[in-house]
C-alpha cells in the first residue's frame, strides 16, 4: 500500500476512474449485444432504434476517453454493416 499522502490520493482516484470506466464499458457492451440479438431475430425496426441509442452510448464512451475514437467507430461500423445486411 502507498505510504505518501499524494500516493494514497492517487490510488483512490485511480480506483474511482476504473470503476466508472468499467461501468461505461459494460453498458456499451450490453447495448451492442442487444442490437446483435435483435439483428439475429430479424427485427429490423427495433434493431434500428436500438442501434441509434447504442451509437450514442459508444460516442459518449469515446468522449469520456474510455475507449479510443477508432475503436468506437469500428464498433459502430460493424453494427451498421450487420443492420444494412438485414435490411437488404
């Protein structure tokens, strides 16, 4: 365990940020899985609305610095590609 006061504060700060980041990532993954599940059952209408909310969540994760911008764009592109294949 850290001995210095500033090191103790840093450990606490890092733990808070880690918990926040894990919650945001978990929420993002859950929404991605929901969209994929709707695509698998060929529910295009609900999948489209779920995709829109998922894209917002992914963008917020990028904005908060939880994931990299390219990572977020890759997730959105893959979901959009699956959704477009469903519609076609």
